[in-house]
C-alpha cells in the first residue's frame, strides 16, 4: 500500500508526466473512473 501511495504522489510530478504520457493518461482515466464510482455510491 505504501508503494501505491508513493506512485500516486509521483503521478502528479511534472517530470513524470513528460516521461510517460501514455501511462499518465491511463492513470488519469483509472482515477477518474474510481472517483465517479465513489461519487455514485455515496450519492
């Protein structure tokens, strides 16, 4: 779990956004999907 937290923090660093835009895009989609699911579950 600690590793996942580190990865999510690294995700927002500009240098990582430039290094792997495809991975960044997929991560963004995954995060957005999770947020939408959480939103509808809590609604």
